[in-house]
C-alpha cells in the first residue's frame, strides 16, 4: 500500500538488529535505589521483601519471554540470558530492551502492595537497561561469576558495616573507617568475634543472590506438590501475592508428552535457587544453557 507523502520519515529509523549467533545478556538496574531504599524504609543491609519483589518482577519477564533461559538477581539489579539462537523480535535491540524493561518495571510496581503491604509507594521507581553481546560460553560463565562474586563482596561488606552501626553503635563514618582496607577474612573475623555472627549462616538469598532457571519436572507429584505451581498455563499467577516460599517460584506449565494411555505432563517450571553459579556444578547440570 502506498503511504502518504510523509511516509518517507519512516526511513530515518535505523535497523538495530543484534549480531546473530552471539549470547545476549540484558541487565536491568534500579535508578537511584540508594535513595529509593531509604525512602521506602528498606531494612539494611538486606530487605527481603524488596529482593522477593525483584524476583517476582524477573519471574514475570521469564513467563512472558520463553527465550530467556536464565536470570540472576541481586540488590536492585537483574540479568537475563537469552538462548543463543533466539530470533525474538528479529533481535532488534531497542525493541527487546524497551519491552522487557517496561514489563519488569510495571511488574515491580504492580506487585509492590503484595510485598510491601504496609509501605506505600511514594514515587514511581525506574530502571535502566542494556544488552551486551558475548561471543562464547566462556564470557557468559564469567559474566555470571562476575555478578555473583559482586553479590558476595557487597554483602560481606554491608553485613559488617551494618553490624558495626546497628549492633556496635558506631557512626557510619567510623564504620567505614574501620572496614577500610580490610580483606575478606578480617570481615568474617570481625563479624564473628565482635557480634557472634557466622557469615555463612546468614540466608543464602543474601549471600548468593537469586538464580531463576527453567527446570523440567515430569509430573506434579515429582515435586512433592509444593515446590512449584503445576499447570499454570503460560503465565504464573502470583496474584495471591504472598511471597513464595523459598525455592518455589513457579511454572509456565505446558503439557507436552503422552506415555501409553496415561497422560504424562512434562512441566517446565521457573525455579528460584540461591546457589553457587561460579563453579562448574551448576553449568554441568544444565548444558542447554550454553548451547
Ligand atoms: P544507580 O542509579 O547508579 O544504579 P543506585 O543508587 O541505584 O544508583 P546501586 O549501585 O545500583 O546504586 O545500588 C543500589 C542500592 O540500593 C544499594 O546500594 C542499596 O543501598 C539499595 N538496595 C537495593 N536493594 C536493596 C535491598 N533489598 N535491601 C536494602 N537495600 C537495597
Ligand atoms: P552506568 O552509568 O552505565 O549505569 P555503572 O557504573 O552503573 O554505569 P554498570 O555496568 O551498571 O556500570 O556496573 C554494574 C556493576 O559493576 C556495579 O556493581 C559496579 O560497581 C561494577 N563496575 C562498574 N564498572 C566496573 C569496572 N570497570 N570494573 C569492575 N566493576 C565495575
Ligand atoms: Mg548500572
Ligand atoms: Mg549505574
Ligand atoms: Mg541502581
Ligand atoms: Mg545496582
Ligand atoms: Mg509497535
């Protein structure tokens, strides 16, 4: 169909398809969350409600975009790994960035009241986002290791810092000064000797961040019936809202297989883990992530 004489302006839109055959990782990060966390009374160093809300927003994204195979979250950020061969929106960068970023943001706001029933949202939060392309499995592994090591470094520092302030009665200035130049072992020692805190005893969610994966479960009963929501269709309904129990984000459940007369459901569930993704075990168990 011939356009109007004005239609030529469309030609000013430039293609922005991302290189094929590369791994796309999209990272979202809260804008000004230092202030946002203060103004919404986040517990320090780790507000669990806020972390679960981030997990929930990330889950919305994975429910909608099946080509995302893995996500990792910490603090106010989330990273999403796409299947290497994804053809989603013809790999158009701005399309992918804008859609996924806005879905994440709207989901964060949408689900806010369920995670913060007693805390009104004082102003609209926003997030930034970028997509980085990586040429091979090595960089993808190193990327996720980088983020999880970052989680560890920040969390150890913050745990020591807030122990000094909240339990030790130190000023924030003095707490910073006390920690300046300390290595990891010294922070462990300080936490233990001065505050009786065994760092390895604090929740894995805080120490390791959140890992979202799609795991196949053959039948609802395999899971013991409680660590995912079976048969939830293509979307997970979190509208009941109470934060999900640990290791239990749920389901884009699709019946796919018949075995004999009995219908066997192969169910893909989005599962939340708080485990090591630096070492080989996690990746060896899921070779399809780096295919
Ligand atoms: P920028 O806009 O550059 O990203 P920022 O203020 O968001 O700036 P970040 O480096 O992203 O800075 O750090 C996020 C900050 O948000 C943390 O330092 C912490 O103060 C706060 N924060 C995020 N999530 C939580 C949480 N679950 N519990 C407590 N504080 C949090
Ligand atoms: P931008 O203004 O583009 O958001 P940024 O400083 O927030 O820049 P990010 O790529 O978002 O950069 O960085 C995310 C994380 O990486 C943060 O925890 C930050 O401390 C860390 N980081 C940033 N630059 C480096 C670097 N050159 N080396 C190591 N860590 C870095
Ligand atoms: Mg950033
Ligand atoms: Mg930044
Ligand atoms: Mg931020
Ligand atoms: Mg951040
Ligand atoms: Mg459009």
